[in-house]
C-alpha cells in the first residue's frame, strides 16, 4: 500500500473557496446531501443540525493547509475531493462534489473514518 501522505495533496484554493461559500450560505437549493451521508451524520451526532455540519466542513476548507484526495471515479459530473474535518473534537471524513455550474455541491460523505484515520 502506498504511503497515505503521498496521496494527500493541497486542494485547489478556488474549489475550496467556492465550496466553503456554498456551505456557509446553507441553501438547500445549492447543497445536495446523499441519504447515506445524512444517516451517517445523524447516527454520529443525533443532536446536531445540518448547519453545524455545513459550518464544520466550511471551516476545514478555509484552512490553507487542508489536504485532500482528488476523486476521479464518481459517476456524477463535477470535481470531487475527499478531506478530513472535525466536529465536536472528532475527526471525520468528507467527500464533496462541486458540480460543473459551480453553484451546487453534493455531499457524499461526512462520517467517522471507516478505513483508518490516515487514508483518505
């Protein structure tokens, strides 16, 4: 298995800024969340609101040091990145797609690590 750090690269600033802006606005017209992502989030944080998840994701993305993994195997069009974020002092895995129009995102994942805390 390749060193996990080798697969983690800086996420492009424009992608991070655009996605963080959409998350901060919190519009349900611009944020699509998969059923699995919603179920995982509610199982881990049953008292948390969606806006808290969106803010935690946005906070991770505005950090210039955030690293991620570019995902090229999704069926949906767009640019997808996986990265770590934290909420209530827990490390969580996220995978988000910025659709080609640059105005809508799909949150595929926002859950506790399933493959260890080092591999995206």
